[in-house]
C-alpha cells in the first residue's frame, strides 16, 4: 500500500518517496513565543504529530524538527509592555508551550531549535545570498532581490506581476524594489541585536527557518509542513533563499493544514477570537480536542465552536464506552461457545485495512475514524444483546476483546489518544510539565528580585541592591542596567 500526499508545490496528489528511505526528514514551523498557544496552533501541532506517528507505524525512521521563534516584534513589544527582557517573555511562553503540548499528547520534536541560538548560521545564509548577487545591503539592512529568483511564486502560484500590484515600501524601509523582503534588520534603540558584517541587528523571519533546516536536516528535506497561512510569504520566501543558494529542491513535499476559523474568520490573537489550549483542557479531556481535529480532513478549514466540542465529546464517549464495556461483559456469566469463529474477527480485519487505506490516501483521518466508529457500533450491539440476556458466550467475549484491542492500538499508536488507559492514569495539565512550570516560576521570582533591587537603588539603599545583584550572579543571572530598565539573562 503506497502513501499518497497532496503536495502544495505541485497542486497534485503524489506518491510519497523519501530522498533516503527509510529515513524521512520533516520540518514544521513552530510558534512565536509571546503568548499562550491557542486552538489554531493546536490543530497544526496535532495534525503533524499524528502524521509523524503514522509514518513511524509504516516503518519510516523520522527525524522531526519544529522550531521556536524566540525573537520577534511581538515578543519585543510584549517585553516592553512588561518592562522585562525579551528573553524573559520567550522563556516564559516556551515553558508554557511545553505544558500545553504534554497535556494534549503532542510528542516532542527530535530537535526544537531556537532562533537566538542560530545567529551564526543565519548570518552565513545571508552572506551566501549576497555573494551570489541575489541579496544586497542597504544602510545596515539586507534584502533579498525577488526579481533575481526566476522561480519566485511557484509555491503560492503567484506571479511577480500579481505581487507587484499590491506591493509597497514602508517609510522605514531601504529596499530597492517593493517586492524585496528583509533578511537582516538593523537594530533600533533598546531592541535586542547581534553583531553582523552589516552592523548590529537581527534576522528577518523568513531566513531563520532556512538556516535551522540547513543545520539540522540538510539542503533537501522530505516534507516541510505548516499552516495554510504560511504558504505566502513565509514558505515562498524560504524556497527562494534556500534554492538560490543550493540550486536544489528545498523540500520534496509541502504539506499545509487548513486554518481554524470562528464563524468563518481565522482564529487569531489580533482579532481577539481565539481560544487557548488551556481553556480547552480546563473543560474537556485533551483527547476531545484531538478528536475534533481528526474529524476534519487536515487540508480543510475547521470552524471551531463550543457546540462542536460538545458533539465531539459525545463521539469520544461512544469510543470510551465501547472500551470500558469490556469489563462489564467480563462480569457476566460466561457460557461455553456453540459456534465456530466469531464473525467479528473478519469485521475487525476489514476495518483495520480500510483504516490504513484511508490514512494512506492523503492522510484522510475522517474516513479512518468512520471505520473505527463502525466497529464501535458493532460492539454496542453485542453489549446490548448480552446485557439483556445476562450472559455471554466465551468466543463472543474473546472477539469483543480483540476488537477493543484493535481500536485501542490504532487510537493510541496512530492518533495519540486514550494513552491514559496505557499509563493507568488520566493525563492532567495540573500534574504535567513540572520542569516547565518550575521554569516559569523561577522567571517570575527573578523578576521580583530585579524589581526589589530597582526599588533599593531608587531609595539609595545600595548595600541591599548590591547584595541582590551579587546573589543573582551566583545563581548565573546577569543584570544589565539600560536606559529602558534593568534587563536580565542567564549565563
């Protein structure tokens, strides 16, 4: 059975053939860490978590990378609002992210690189683009010359002429052409910056992922994934930079999940219509969210509502009941069997075949789930009949248990659900991510001590201020007094 994937690049359903089987290299764009994750983030994370599990089930050896954008305008603005260092914000929400991911059962990536740890690689990518004459420096900024890359627009299916119509130059920009995009931005007063051949500054968003992919996965990867909203300009700009440097395909397959909407509008923080993952799992078992996501084909939009969560809860309860009812049936009077092999065995086998056929056809999780629910209905009929009679034949009980194990194996192994059954305890965000929660608490305590030192300095109690500074230094915390306030960072 071959695996077929819809490739955004070609606009076609294609057979999946890795560059170096059985190895599969996957990169998905991670979160910008300036706030808690919401359902829109959760959908993409769940989709690619389940897809990765499916590939591993098929026998592929997957190397999965998902990054953190830990320096960005939104992070910097949040830091200014709270009068803290930008890394305080980034560290806080990376810790928060890990708590959320563990709660909803998303497996950690093999590598989870941070932008701030890859400045050397990012600068190297930019230098190569300048050397090839496809990027240029302008007043401390560096821009990619879009018209110099002949294939620009091939992912998003947009021509340069179409893009030209809506392009414009902001007053602060120094680019030669409205279509060009920033690779490096010169630093502004009070903002984080790094040394570069073009002066102090920080990277443009689109360059960061290219550098991290080159370092951790190489020049050509098997699958690049992300939300549909990243196709343009982010992924388009990634392709332009990577292929301008190497002359090779950057990713063989581009997979994009549809957006989460609310009343037809994209769920986003800017619109204020978002629901955080913590809101979800404060009300529901996290598996209910996974089921909601899997009920919709990954490329289709998912319109979120609390009514749909309730519908999904009822569907989840049906599966859970079918599993739990095994113990009820085991408590009935067991009769010797009067017939041969039970027909349920063949139904389970066919359901499993159809389940994997659906997943192999562009990861069709709704159809795969339909076959799971077909078995659930069969089990419901068996339960009702035997409960009414107060007894069950041994062969029927064994067939029922066989079906339950089949359902559990696939819901756990592929869909990452019902893992509390295997662990013997219910996943709960309250008891999860202890290290991450500790990190958030440590950051807050450090901020309190920094504030206490500032108060001591203001009141000219310098002995106390120096004592706090020295003790923080012993803990590996470095303070820097700047015109915009005291910043701190770990050594």
